C-alpha cells in the first residue's frame, strides 16, 4: 500500500543511460528545480543539464533518484550562497563536502 501512495507523488520521465533507457521518478518539485537550474545555468533543457552536471558525479553506491535529489539540493544551496554573498552577507549554509 505504501508503494501505491508514493507513486501518486512521483512524476516519471525517461532518460537514456549507458546501460539503456530508464525511467527516473521524482517529486514534481525536483523536476521543476531541475528545469529552473538548467535554465539559470544556460542549458536548453533539463536533460542537457542532467547529463552534463548531475549524472557524471553519480557514485555507484547510491540510487539515481537519491543522487539527483542530493545534487539538486547542493546546486540550490550553492546558488543560495552565491546570492547571499553578492548581497554582502557572507553566511554559508551548512554543507558537507560531496
């Protein structure tokens, strides 16, 4: 029953990996964040951003969905810190090195 409930909150998109075509299921907020991050970084779409910025650093011992969530969070904190620094505030969000 928990699996059925969780699936309602996840949006699936197809991606091409070295191992073949796969499906990545994330909450819609993560898809939206990927799209915004891609646009802000100058990419044409989330897939380009995903293949160039997210996928290359994926460790073998973590699921793809977990890695994407982690990297989106890291990118958002980095952007947050950059904006805070440019405003003259030197506060840094607590973050462990990746």
